[in-house]
């Protein structure tokens, strides 16, 4: 990691700020910790962090609103922390533009892993090569070719679009709505059943076992994620 | 009829009615009828044979009822069938066997064989007729095979009676055969049938001989056979038509014929109806039975009005549309309706009236024929369409003849004659006749036509006797006087007619107004009622008063129908009534007394129906003073009752809906509380846990990377958060104890200053950000308290202050004596409490909305404070500070005498933990 990588921590609990700060600093990140939304929005502008860890339960403003405001002018990766573990809560945060979602309480190892994924994803998006590789899976975006090992996989146009979308956001959960809107268009954003059928087909063609997936993971009630490395 | 009607354009599209007709048969069982021309042709035999064949195919077939009439070959066929045992019905000293419909419904076979479709059930059965039982089986999805003789069909009833001179009493509506899915004609030539009869295969020999001489004559059988063949052929036509229409096959069907049959109160009208049905069948025409309700309707006896209603009902059963139209003149009413509805033929019975009557009143038939234009008129003699024999003799009695009006008329005529006699010299002879006119008019207006005619007759005689020479005889000398007398007679007669007619109209208007007023009054009385019990009582009471009847109302109580109210009060129904009520409830149709279903019940039950569905059932019964069985309600009353039932149903539904809304509100509130609890607990449990787990996992991963002070800092976090969690769990437990009422305070007098010192020590570590100051009034008496509960209360109040007041702001505790005892106030420098929320801050899970999610708070703290303070016989209130923004919580405890008082507050008491 570059030593200049800056992380903004937003949480109203001093205890949580404290352990996040010491742990991430030990990992070599530069930390800015604030306790409310107003300070957070100010810090995003002034400090220009590389990643934000955001608690949704803030005293002055709903965390979802913070995400939306940040997203109007920035692609800053956001990892959300919340005590809410229900799907609608996750979906709302991800739809608003969060990159990842962690339910309190969590271990610091898991958080570090998520932070790394989110940072890498950001780097990847900046310089996504013409060919995406994940283990033996290779997606050639230019030639519209998908191969596993030596054998080519025939995908329909929609299946390819779906896989491309997941690959572009590899490691990140894409919500049903995000996928449907991107691949099928705004009018279909509620047709989750439709999406399930396509994912089932895609997994079949990629010989991916839904029970222990090698490529496409299901986030129940939320969406899908193409595994990071 | 022009063959090319616009309707022809539609034949390329399936007609919705035809599709509907085939769709309606989808969920029902299928009915197959084995139709025969006469007994003994082998219908039962054929039915059983067909049943056996189905059984062989593996279909679940049972016998509901089979009459073998001890015919050997038929009985042999019963073997191997499952036969549902018959139900024994006690009737007058004997027992009758009836088909056990409930047993069949419970057994639920695929197909049931039911002999003799036209059979009439024993009194007290669920349905009057067996075909109604079959209807219920069909709607339960069970297929039925049944048998029927042609003479039982309603529309053929009088034709058969004419052929055979035997009138069949057991009839069934033609619709049954029209809607049957299959009809198989069991045909046997008359010769073969007579042969079988002679061989004793049908009846025992002596009966057979009698039958041969009468019913089973070859002529009769041939005619009956022809009827059966024609009826079956016509049904096939109908099916073909339905099929062709459903599949949009254009074809030459008779289009546009519409028949109108004119109904009157005479018994012969039923014959007219049957004739019309046959005509309509032949022409494949729709038909309408019309009754024109002229003012004369109100002069008809109840029996005659009933007969009009029955005739119209019969027409409906035979497939007609029954219409009643108000009108002044029958011919006008008929023709207006006919023109408006494209009627092509009018069928009317020939009047039984004398020529004289027709000359005076005009004849409807003549008027019709004169003005009908291109509408065909068929006039039938009453002999051709004779109705039920004997029903004329059974015609309902006129209203009891009252003598009083005639008596009055006589007296008045007498008085007027006396007056005329006195003034005989002063008044011209012709003028004297005038003095009789008022008497005639009075009688006509007051008492109607007949008393007026009586007065007319008396007047004429009196005039002649007392005033026309020769006096005191009924002979007339001067021809001029004859003219005068005739004029008197004419004037009196016409005047009485006119007056009587206007009286009848006034009477009709009065009835109309009375029933409108009754309806209006009823709706006004029940409109404002807001609770169900009051409403039901008002409905029962009002209807009971209006119709002078006993009323019960039944509403569904889960699955069961329960009597909710009765007027006069009634809680229980006997079994027959309950069965009728349930039937009415399950079918949404009237049942019980004077209805088609379960007529043996004491009451008539009407469904209370709104657009959304059934809301209940109303039972009605009259004390046995008037008329006796059969006519529970006159048609007028029945109409009024129907209107009242509709209004009652709407009112009941309104209350049910309102109750539903209330319930939803309560449920919503409970739901809100529950989700508040969940949010609160998940937040308050998880936040400290998140810090603890986060800190510990950091420590484990980076133990060697962290320096000593970092390790100590994180370990301190773990301890603080664990303690916070402990307090939270303690709060939840306290709340549970309070709710379980297991808080038993140990009340002792305690020195308030000392206790506050301990409290100050409690918060010093847990809430280090709090700048606390304690002021205790000098000479403060001791307070009655439980030390543990008091510490908890104060801690929660201070914790609350710490949450809402800005960090580093001052919190004061003031203790002083009041009239109620000892008051301990906690004052913070926060934003205060919105005035509207002051009462609610002690509610469980209530949080003042300042910012969305304030620092961890259970929403339990203040609620526990209130519970504990009250357990200590004290009180707690929330206020806003008057000197500056901020909240004030005042705990008041009872004062207790204490010898030793007041030492300076000590907030340095670290040992007291």
C-alpha cells in the first residue's frame, strides 16, 4: 500500500474510532477520524481521503444521506458500518452508492480485508485492462470472449453484459436493482426473478456451483458479487 | 322479422353469454339426465347400466337413491354398488325414506346416481325438491346421473294433463333439463311399453290393468313419446346453438323474436305462462312476463296479489324475464314496454268479463289489437290455457265485508231524503235530485266503489218513491221524471266511479308515502349508531315494530353463525331454524318459512347482503294471529323488508369496517413499539459489543506492533464498553422486573445528602464528561427510599442528562423540602424537552427526536426511573427549566423523621461504590 493512502473514519462512538484508528495506522494507513456527518463532509472536501469508513447511525444526519452527498461529486470508496443486519438496510446503503457493508459487531481482520478489496477495486476501475482474469476465467472485453482454461464459453449478449458488469465491480456486491438497471434498463429494476434465471444460466455455463461458488457469490436478498482474488 | 339484424355482425365473435354459459359448468359436477316418456321405459335400468360402465372404468360411483320398484332385472344391477343408506324422516305417524344428501357430500364420490329427479322431499327436508338436492351435489363438484319422465317438466305440465287427464303434481323447472350437461332419451315404442306392462314387468298385474285402461293407452303413450322426442330434439338444438355461438360459427338462427306475455291475477295466468314458454322455445326467442300494476292492484285481495307474484316467479323459473310496471292503463303499459324492448309478439289471455263490463271499461284486448301496429298479438281463450284446477276455488278471500259503510250510506240517504222532503215546496223537483249526489260522493271517497253504488241505488229509489208522482210508489207518471231519474242514476254512477278511483289512487300514494317514510325513518334511526350491539338492537327493534313481527339477527362468529340479537329477546334457535339460517348464510339466498328451501322452519331467513358480500342473516317470524301458515308477508311487506334488510346490511358493514380500522390502528401502535424495542436493543447491545470485539481483534492481530499505551487504551475501551453493556442489561432486567411487578422496595429513611454523595461517586467513572454539582437544602428531612433503587434512578437521570446535554455542560442536582416531602431535581443545560413530549418521556422506548440517532440510549432509562420512584411511593415529573434552556426532572419522595440531619454534601466519596 502506498503510505499516502488516507482513510476517513466516521463514527460517533469514541471507542470504535479508537480501535479503528490504531489498527489501520498500524497497517500503514493515514487516518482522519471524525464523529458526525458535518465533520465528515467537510473532511471529504478538505482531506480528500482515498476511502471512507462510515457508520450509518450518526447524530446529525442519516448515514445514507452522507453517502448520497458524497456520491454527487466523488467516486470515493465507501465501506459502511451499521448495527442493522437486515437486507433492506444493506440494499439501501449499496443502492445509495456504498461499496461494501459491514454489520456491527465485526472483527478487525474482516474490516481490513474489506478495506483492501474496496481500494483495489478502485484501482482496478481506474485501469481496467482489456482482459479480466479470475483464476482460470478470462473475460476479453474487446473481443466479447469468455474462456475457462482453454475452452471458450458461449454466452448470450445479456449473459455477457451481466458477467462484464460483475467483473467491472469484482469483489463488490452489486444489488439486484443496480444490475437490472445496468443490464436491462430502468424499466426492469424490479424484475428480480428475471435476474435469478440469468444468473442460474450463467453459473451453469461457467460450471459454477451455487453451493460453493468459484466465481459468482450470492448475497441473499441483496444481490451478487463476482469474487475478488 | 328481418333476418339481417345488426346482431348478425356479432356472430363472428363468440357471444359472451355463450362463453359464460360454458364457463359456469367448469367447476360444477356434470349432470346427465335419462329422460323417458312414461314410467317403465327403463330409465333406472339405463342409468344403473351406465353407472356400472363408469365403475368399470375405475370411476368412484355410489348410489344416492335408486327406485327399482322391485323389478328383478333392475335389482340385479344394484349388485356391487356402494349404496348410501337412506335417511329416515318421521312424517305424521310414518317414516319416509329420503336420500341422505349430507352423507353423499361427506362421502364425496366422483359420480352419484340419483333416481327420480322430480321427486318431492318429505316435509322438513333441507330442500323441497330433489332436483335442488342434486343442484347442491353438482355445486359440490360431484357428477350426477338422474332420471326423469317428460310429464314432470313444468312447461309441459298442462299439455300432459290435457293428454292424459292426469295432472302431475311433482314438477320441476325446465331450466334443470336445459342446463343439464347431457340428456339421454330412453325411447321405447308404445307397443313395446304396453307389452312390458302386460308382462307385469312394470306394475303388479291388477295395477297394470288399471294403468293400461287409463294412462298407458296407446294414444297417450304416443303423444307423450312425441313430447319427449321433441323436447330432446329442441335441447340438442339449444346445445348446438350455444356451441355455434361460443365458437363464433355464423349460422341461420332465428334472430330477434321476442315474446311478451301479459300476466294478470287470474289463476289462468299460469297456463298462459306455460304456453308462452313453449312458444318461446319453438321460436328460440327470449321472453318477458309483464304485469302492469294499475291502481286496481291495490284493490286486489292479498291472495290475488300473491298469485301475481307467484305467476311472475313461475315465469322466471321457466326462463322468462319477469317485469312489473306501474301504469294507468294495461294496454298502454304493455305497448310502451313492447316498443321499447323490440317485442315482436304479445300473448294475452282472453278476458273472462261480460260484454257489459267491456262496454263500460273498454277491453284491453281490443285496445291492444287496435294500437299494436306491427307487433303480433296472440289472444288465447282461458279454456285453452286453463291453469291449475281447483286453484280458482282456492282463490284468496276478499277482505272481510264490512257492513258499516253501507249502513252509513243508508243513514245519509235517509237524512237527505228527510231534508228534501221538508224543502220539497221550495225547491224544483229536478234540483231535489241534486241533494243525493253529495251522499254518493261521500260514500265513494270515504268507503270506495261498492258503498257508493249502494248509495246510488238507494238514492234513486228514494227519489222515485218520495218525490216523483205518483208519490210513495215506484211507478213514474210523467215521462219527464223518467229522464230526471235516469240522469240522477247516471250522474251518481259516474261520480261514484270517479271518486272511488281517486280514492284508490290516494290510497296507493299513501301506501307509497308510508313505506318511503318508514324507510327514511329507519335509515335515520340507524345512521348515527357507532357500535355494533346498539345497531343490531335498533335494527331488530325497528323492523319488528314496522312489520309487527319477531326478528332475530345472526352474525358470523368465526366459522359459526350466532344469534346476536332478537326482538323480542331471543338467544337460541331450534334446529330447523338454525339449519335454515345456515343455509341462507352459506348460499346468500332466502331460506325457511315461505321460501323454497327448508320451508318447515318457523322463521323466514334473509341474507343481509352488501356489494362486498354477506354480513349476516335476519330471521323473521310472526305470532300466529293472522292468516296462518304460508303467507308470512304480503308482497308489499316483503318488498319493504328487502329494502330494510339492504339498509341494515350496509349499516352493519359500516360498523364492521370502522372496527377494522380501529383494530388496524392498535395493531400499528403495537407494531411500532415492537420495532422500537428491536431497534433499541440491537443498537444498545451491538454498539458496545462492536467496540469490544473490534478492540480485542485489533489487540490480537497487532499485539506486538502496538506500544504499551495503545494496548492499555484498547483494554480500557474493552472494560468501559463491557460495563456499559452490563448497565444496559441491568436496565432491561429492571424493566422486566417492573413489568412482572416483582420489584419489592425495602423502604428506610435515608439521608438525602449522603445518598447523593454516593450517586456522585457512581457517575464519576461511568460518565466522566459530566460536570456535576450537588446542592442540598440545610435541615432537609430524611426521605423514605430503597437505597439501591434510588441510586439506579439518579444514575439513569444523570445518564439521560449526559446524553442530551452538550458535552462539558453543567448538571445540577438540587434537593429541598416541599409540602409533599423531599424533592430532588436534576437540571441540565441541554435543549430541553418539546412541551408536547413532556408527558411521554417516561413511556417505554420513547426518545425525544433531537437529531436522528442520539448517543446510545435504550429509551428505557426514564421509564425505569418512573417505575422505581413509584415503587418507592414517590412521584417523578419532567419540566423545562425556567431560568435557561434545559430539562428538569423532579423526583419527590416521602419525608421521614430522622434524628440526625444535614451535613455538607460530599462528592468526594470514592469508597462508596
